[in-house]
C-alpha cells in the first residue's frame, strides 16, 4: 500500500516539474513511510527514497519504516543530505511550504546550494484525499471509541461538575478504550460559554438548565475521529429544544445530499440555508465541515468559499452549529464517508437531545 502511495507522490512530483521533494510534515511522513516518531525527514527523487532521523529512533524506524532507505544521523538534516549526496542528479527540489520555517529554509539554502528550492502546497494531501481500506478501518476504529466514550460520559456528567473535569474524564475514557491519544484539546462548553465555538474547558460548574457542547476525538494509528454532541442538564428550555431541532435538521439535510462530485460550497449551502430560514443565519459562524484523516483538519474545507468537489473515499465532518452570545449554543457533528451515490455516516452516537 505504501509503495503505491510513493508511486503516486512521484507522479505528482514529476507533474510539477520537480526532480525531488522533501517531506517534513510528520503526518505526511507517517502516511508515506509508516514512521510515528517526532523527528524525521523524507527525501524522495525519481530513483531514490530516503528516510532520515536521529539516533533515538534507530530501533523504532527499523520496525516501522517501509519503502525507504534509512539514514540515522547526528547532524542537521540539510547537512546530512548534502554530505551524503542524497540528491545526486536532482536540481529542482520541492519542500512543504506550510511546514518549513524561515530558519529551516535558510538552512536548506545554505547546505543545498546546488538545488533550486521550490515551495509546494498539498502535494501529499492531494494523494491522501481518498482513503484506502486500511485508512478507513483505522478511522472507523477511532470513531467507534469516541462513540463509546460519549455513551459512557453521559453517565458521568452531573450538576456541579467542572468543565475541565468532564474533559479530563473524556480523555481517560478514550485512552482506556484503546485510543493512542486525544485528537485535539477536548471542548467542553456549558451555559453561556457554549456560545464560543472553540471554548477551552474552564473551571465553570455545569448547572441545571445549561446546554453543554462536547466536542472531542481520538487517534488510532494516527487517524482521527471528531464528534460533537450537545446535551442539556436537568431540563431543556423551549429555546434549547428549538435550536437543537434546527441544528440537527440542518445536519441531516446535508447528510441526505452529500455525494461524490458535489461542490463543497453547495453542501455547505444546504445546511446554511436551513439555519437561515429558521432565523439563525447570522449565528452559524463557521464552515459546515472539513476532511478527516492523519490530520484533524484536512482537505476538503466544506465552506461557502470552498472550490473543491467531494471525492468518493474522502471522510469529512458535517457539523452545523448555532451560537447566541449570552445564552449558549448547539453543535452536532458527524463523521461521514463520501461515496459515489451518497455518504455513509460513520458516527453512531444518538442525535436525540439528551437531558442528563
């Protein structure tokens, strides 16, 4: 499978007129080589493929890395590339513009004076847009752990618990169920703080009458889940029920029509129009969703400004929300697999309004 990915990278590289490319993004390194450590660089040319790391990862890379010749070094990676002549015969060299710092670029220019450095964008991400069966299996496992965690956390939340206490419990439950770690910093936002789409958990104690947004995920084999559910504490007001119904219906309308070949802005518009017709158009302040994989946010961006179309085999989130300053908010998020004829919802957690 990884040899196929490497072959596709070479095709993309040659299509952009590159003789070689440096892959420095750790998720992209994992995608191409299997390495899960924290320090590495891939050097790929038309003829060779090198994996470079330091001595801490000698044994780990021996077990994880496939399809690449390994190079263990004490020196800075650009110096190692130059000294060992790993780019012999390659003149135009691509690098990942979103991942390379100014200082790193200066080092590359200093040591690789025989190469023309050219920034690339989404070179690997374009290949990774469509998930293979192995990737889908890992995504499903991560999502199932988050689903199970949601079911369990419902039995834990009670008035008087702090937001950060709930977040810590979610993290514990996911790791106890077999997750490698959290996909991102868990969001727990209660009462008026639920009007903040990306609120960090605080010491606020949840109270009767609150709505609470729970947005969390985990990683399995590097692949991410991302789920959001909103619950009510003690009771749900008429306003909370109304907004919850609007958000849930918006997501379900989008799920009904999502399919391969659909423009992402059109999918976003389906949910956004539903929320606008209900009178809350100005209260939906973010994109409908995003791609999901080795990165928590990948292509495509399902937004009003998106220019891509959905591709069969992509996994995306669908996460409409309504946020009212001073009151709170509601967000419901599912992970879905795009197919030729529609999409398959991978998230199994109930979307009924839970009153705890």
